[in-house]
C-alpha cells in the first residue's frame, strides 16, 4: 500500500507533471484510444467508413507519447510486455 502511495506521487513527477497535469494527459490518451476503438469497430462492419481515421489518430498519439518520453528521458522497449523505465531506474 505504501508503494502505491509513493508511485501516486513519484510517477507524475518523473515525467515533469503535477498529478492533475498527468491525469489530464492520461485521460486525453484514453479518449483518443476509445475514439479509435469505436472507429475500428464501425470500420469492421462498414469498411468504407473510417478507412484511415483511426490510423492517423494513433500515429499522432504515438508521436505525442514518444515526444513526451524523450523530454522525460524515459527509455521504452518495443516489446509489448516490457514496461518503460524512467530516470528513477524503474
């Protein structure tokens, strides 16, 4: 439990944000991903709709995340199961 409280504070600080700035960024990413999921589901049924919309949004989201990672000096392994490590070494 103590680790959870520590992470609650440390993670936003490790990327140079307050808790609320981090919340806003994370919710923005979540909203983009949700919109992409809806577009992909619609596209599955009607292939003529949203041909490139989700792809473009995901590319833009990836660019935002990579830019943020670089500015926070976070290294990321490309394997899905690998978690990013920050300046704190975690």
